[in-house]
C-alpha cells in the first residue's frame, strides 16, 4: 500500500515511532534542522487558522440559519445542549482525575522556556487578523447571509470553503505527520519523550472510559424523557457505534444510525430529519475529547485554568465545530482557533492536540453517532 493511501492515524503513529527512534541517535544539527522546518510550519499554521474560521464557520452558520421550522430549532437546541453538557462533564472528570494521573513537568520541552536545539533561522508569517476578530466576523456574516438570503455572498463563501478544505487536504494534513515527527524527534533528543508517551496512553484510556460513561448518561436522560429503558435503547444503537468505530465518519454511518433509531421506536419522519442534521451539529464525543485533552495538556504544562474560562471555551467550541463535518480532522481543525484565542495554545501545543485527537478519532465519532440516537428519542417524544 502506498504511503499516501494510509489512514492519517497510521501516518501519525509512524511519525511518532520514527521521531522517537531517530531522536535517540540523531546529531544536534539534524534536530536543529528539523526544528527549523517545524518553526516555519508553526507560522504557516498560525496564518492559516483565521482563514479556517472564516472559510468554514461562516458557510456552516449560514446553512443552518437558512433552515426554518419547529423541528430544526428544537433539534439544534438539544444538540447544542448535549454538546455543552458533554464538555462540562469532561471538565469535571478531567480536572478531578488528571492532576493525580499526569506528570506536570512532562511537556516542559514544548513550553516557551528552555530550547535545547534552537532552529537555525525563523520565518514570521503574521495572520490576517486575530482569532476573536475572525470568530465575530464569521458569526456576523453567517447570520447575515442566512437572514438576508444573500445568494451571491453565500456562493462566494461556499467557494472559499472549497479552497480552504482543499488547502487542508493538500497542505496541512500531508505535512502534519512530518511536523509531529519533528516534535517527537526534539522531545526524544531532549530526553523528555518517555513521560510524554506514558501520559498520552493514560489520557487515551481515561478518555475512552469517559465516552462510554457519557453515553450512559445521555441515554438515561433520553430514557427518562421517552419513558423507555435507557440500557435497552443504548444496546439498540450498538450497530451504529461499531460502524462508526470502523469508518470514523458520522456521515458514512447515517444509514445505520437511521435504522437503529427506528428500531428503538423513533418515527421514520423524525429519524429521517434528526439523524442527518445531528451528524452535522451534534459533536458531544468530539467536545469531550477536545476539552479533556486541553485540560490534560494544561496540567502537563502547568497552565492554570478555571471554570469560567473553560465554560466560555466549551460554549464557543460547540458553535465553531458546526464547521467540522466533511473536513479531514474537521472537529480539531475547527477548534484550533478557539484553543488559541481562549486557552492560549501555541502552534506546538495545538499539534499535540491534533495528535491526541486523531489517535482517538474513531471512538469520538462513535460517541457522536450514538448520541444522535438519544436526541432522536427525545425529539420523538416532543414531536407528536
């Protein structure tokens, strides 16, 4: 199989393995050369994030806002509520457990302090605007396009979205494994890789358990509203969960999710509306992963955080990720701007977030998809 046909997660795992392997034997000049490349990619990523927000969030908000009707409003509110609650659940669980499970000093090598292998030179590429400016502009334009039915402007942003998506597919994603290789090469050469990998494994195991617990909570809520056994309903969604594990795609799982929802007693017309829509706007599993990973990295870097900051982050994250579907690594790519503007993550820390997110991509998607069935159950009860 050609390397370019390998799944992204496989490429990243290979990059990590090679980075660790070469980091044990690479001379200092080679590490510095790789850090020079990573520094240029850092700047490119910083430049690209505002464009991602404007090019993806604006048309996504315009598309959702253009639709109307009682079912749409209720479904959007439920999906957003589930997404925010999943983020709050992740905050509570992560802030309680991760401090005792993770090494606070294990990511010193990517902090802004000591640099053992400095780049030979740096290249500065200033972004066109700061993140919050782009977010506010995207919301204003998206809502304005939806309310004014500005056809030409809508078409223009759809074309911009196509350009941004193609840039992600052809530039950011292909180079990302090389960038991650450089990060792990540097960490290994600096003697910091062992605690980092140990912490990553702990995080992945804990977050997987959190997704299962979140689904149980979601179906307890849905079961209480619908008057049905939540565990029976959750078991009925197992085919959709397993399909999402294999495909790592909410869109590809829609036919299976529809059948599972109908077998759980959801009316065909309700399931046919709610499931495809929730595949776009409901991202509980993705929000849980991003929130948990962000808290874990902040703990490992010694970055302070509080409930107010994380609440604002989670609520903004729930909105920006409507841009995620159909984009490679969509949820985490859409989240980069919020990670930078609210939590202060730099390009290297964002790269670590991407690495962790993609490593858990399948079971995050499975959580999203299975949660769609819970929302469909609630909607079936509300819409009579």
